């Protein structure tokens, strides 16, 4: 039944298509190439910046629509920009003027560089290829703070919860926000969400959400997972998200090739060797 209904495959990257080493396995690559051979439309939707995500999805060696920065950018399989939406400088400035705990790493995603208040080795490790370089800055000295996404990270989830609540107290009309991981809090323009960007692609390609299957592991995947005909949660997703989306099926983790195994068995109805 799923095989007949599904025409579009949508996947998050980190914690979903990528293993904990931020790599796509050879098995996953073979499964996605088979999907392409059988004419499935493939969409990758990630919180990563497009310069960071492009070399990763290129490893699939098949055409992919790419949604990045949680929906702030859409590129087609020819790497042509179809849509962009930034946060205005004054909105970001008003957030950075708040008393933010200096232990929290702050990152502003710009078009060609990401600006940050401190060097964060754990954050740097997410990039296996340095296409998108960090720039250490003092945000108080910058005039133009417009950007694609405002990002905060800290090992304490509770610190980020407090920061989220502080920002939203007076800025709820300006931003959409999500935890891509418990240690990663992200703010985008109010109109930005993965599901909104995916809807634009489906309209271009003459498909509907009911013909789509999606995979994710973070709160920035929530609307996407709820919108598609079949949404699947990774076993490595936070327990709080599993509880919130308890109606969704949970599949094997990203380190067990959960996405590729499910697609091979349920959508392709093939046994593809690992």
C-alpha cells in the first residue's frame, strides 16, 4: 500500500540520514540511488546552511531538492536558488541586546560565512568539509546583523529553554524557532519552516503531502513529519518528541541506517545488501 501511494521521499540530515560521524553510509547511498532509478522525488530538509549541506547531499550522487536553514533556502537539483528568506538586522540586534549567558555560543548564519562569539569545537565537528567557514566576531561592533538563521548552543538544555522563553517574551511575532537537537536552539523568520518550503517544492513538481514520506529526529522536523502522508521518527529522537508525536512509528536509529532500511523494505520492496 505504501509503495503505491508514496511518490516523494523527504529526509532530515543530522540524526537521520547521517550517522553520528556526520556521514552518509554506502548502504544509504545505494538505496537513494535506487529511489532515483524508480523515479521517486527526493527532498533533503535540514537545519544546516546550504554551503554546508551541498557537499553532503552530493555524496548521494542522485538529483535532490535541498531545503536548508530549516526552510530559509530552497535549491533545486541543479543547485539553483528557488527561494530565500532572511531575518532583518534590527530583529537580530534586538535579540543580541538581551542579557545572554556568556557561556552560550551564539551563531549568525550569513550567506557566505557564519559569525560566532566563540570558538566551539563540538559545533565545528559537524562540518566534515569546510565549505562554510566560521568568523569570530564581537556582535556589538557590527552594523549589519541580517542573516538566514540565529543559532544558540550549550550543553545545558535548561539554559536554552530559559533563553528561548526570554527571547519569545517580546519577540514572538518576529520568529519561528525550534530545537534541532536538545543542545541547539534556532530562530528563523516567522514565515520559515521545513514544511512550508517542502510545500513549495511539491507544488512545483505537482505532488501533494499525502504522496510523501518523511523522516526526522528533531523538533525542527515536527511540522514536516505531521504534514506528510507518512511520518517516521528515528529511534535516537528525544524522548520528549517521541511522546509528543506518539502516533508516529519509530524506526531504527541513524547509526543503524534506519531510513535506508525502512525505504528498502517498505517503499522499494527490495532487499538491498548492506
